[in-house]
């Protein structure tokens, strides 16, 4: 009977070699790599878990790791005998084939741990579908998708969901801290692609796990900012940007992306060569520049577009999880726009759309990305003297203010006064849970947003306002 017992995947020999190698090779780069890739739960043997945790504890305290220090530390905690005593520690050190290979041994231990974790999660999925718990098949599929995402995260980072001790969280935080101050800056927040906005968001940037809401009336530039943030995410941050567009078809989104990145007006794709004399600039050179940009974006393979009509939250979640599994990470999920999405049935629209904003916020946390959500604003704001948008102007949902981490309104005074410069734009950072708020001055030109000298732009607007007030006084208004 015992011959038929199937044990979970593990390698006692590899675990022993890792522990012995760490005691022989204290302080080396190889040891640091092992400590960053393995956690105590990666070990199958309980006694090996205890020993490894003690080795990590000594390393964190910057104490030497050798046979005597480890045995003494375990004995002071009353755990030496439970792990086999001094003799077993000595045997671990003696039987290690080569301390130079501990990273390879650690990879074997991690591989077996990942397989055990996969079996555990697969069993959970099986139990999920057998359970009579009132969930629909669709809900169970979504729950299974979430479990697959957890498995993918575990494969990439070794982290698990659920309650974790302060020490476990701190270990991960220390690793993130090292990455944050490295040249790659991998663990820092994302950038928006608008330098002045990024300076206002510094030092944290767009914090991963955040919901970033862009609100404006039609024709203000919501989609322009949305696509510019996507390009920046893919080109500068080197992370996948997923654009879900319910308003524009995918080919128009592509043209907008190419135009923004190349600096060429997307209208060039609609001009015939016979109309060459009407084009402002070198038509052939600009067309070639745009096509070269399109080719580079294609090779980059980090921009995804989905123009499925009436997108639902479940569709966005499923597609985003799929890219996370394929690419290992997601930088931004961008949705244009909220009230065109298919909402769940609810007593009121604000409750239905509130469920979507909550779901998108949860998706941002689950994938460790930034979700950018566009929303239309009520036309009532146009009746105000000051037409600059506020979060409370969001149409059909008041939940946005509670769920979002950032809220940016877009305002063009020229949209209400044809005598003004139509390119002048204000990005109004009204809400920021992680730092400052304020106004960013920029220009919209040829379907792209360009930064301005903030001091000069502010002074120009203040002077114009003062002049306007003087003229109104003289006119008796």
C-alpha cells in the first residue's frame, strides 16, 4: 500500500544543499540571491523551514552565518533539538556538494514549491466547482481566473495572498526598496508622460494598485490624455498598456497612438498624394516618419487594443489577467469610458456604475498596475461661471470620489470662448491620495498634449484674467 502513496513534489537533497551552502558561503552574492528567491514556506521539510528562517533572521541582523552561530541561535530559542541538533546541522554543511551551486539548488527548491502551490490551488478550483454555494457558473469561472492570477503572481514573485506577518511584508518591502533606488527604478510608481504632471505626482509617481480617473466634458481631450499615458507606459516604462475603447474603433485608436508618438497629425492618413500641396509640411517625410513609428510600436509589442462594444467589467478583468499571465506584468489598464460600459442590474445607475469602479480598483490592486478610467461629466457644469470640472461633476456615479486615488479634470477655456487660444489646456489634479494637488498648464496640438513652462503659463493666464476684469469694470459689467 505504501508504494502507492504519492507525495507532493519536493527534493530533500536540494533543500539540504541550500541550507548547507548558506552556512558555508556566508555573505556572498549567491547567498543574497537565495534569500531573495526563497521563503521559509518554499521548503517541504518542517525542520528545514525552521533552519532557513533562522538563517534569514541572522542575515537580516547582519550577523555571521556558520555552524556555531546557527546552532547557538536555535538553542537560545529552544528549537535546536527539534531540527535534529548540532549533529544534523554539521551533516548539512558536510554533505553539501558545492556551495558555488547554491543558486541552482535554490531553483530546484523553488520549482518544487511552485508545483506544490499549483496543486493546492488546483484543488481549490476543483472544490469551487463541486461546492453548492449559490454561485453561478460564470461567477465560478471568474473566481477560478482570480486563482490562476494568484498562481501566476506566485510564479513571478513567490508571494502569496491572505494574511501575512509584518516580517513577511517587510521582507518584500526591503526588496522593493532596493529596486526603487536601483538604476532601473523598477518598483517606483509609473509616470504619466506629462513632465509637469509627473513632477506634481513626485516622489511616488502613479502608485501601482491605483485607480486614476480622468473627467471632462466632450471634446476636451480625454482620449488624447488616455492614449498618451498608454504610449508612455509602453515606451518609457516598458510595461504592457491595455486600451479598452468603447467610443473609438481600434483602427482610429491606432492612428491616434501613431500620431502622438511620431508628432505627425493623424489626418495625414486621410490625405491623398494629389492633395500634397494642401498639407502643411513635408508630406512624404511625415508619412514615412509616422509609418516608421507604427513599425517600432508593433515591434515593442506592449500595446493592446480592445474595441468590443458594450464591454463589461468581467471582460476587462479576464482580458487583463490573460495579458498578466502572458507578459508577467501589466503597467496600465485604460478604459474609455465608464458610462458606455455594460453595468450589472441595480436599483439606480449610480449603484451600478459604482460596482464597476470598485471592480476596477480591485483589478488595479490584484494586478499591481494603474487603472485609468475616463468618465463624462454632467453638462450642468457649463452653466457655472467657473466651468472648471470637479469630481462631484461625474455623471451617473458619486462612487468615483470614494474609489479613485487620483482624479484629473481636463479644461479648455477655448471650448467656451472662440476668441481664446484653442490649444490651451489645464489638467486639474483635484484628488491625490498620495500627495499634492494643483493645476498643470499644457497645449493640445495635432491630437497630442505638450507640456509648457508652468511659471510662464501661469503668469500669462493671471495677466489675462486681470485684463479681463479691468475691461469688465470699464464696461460697467
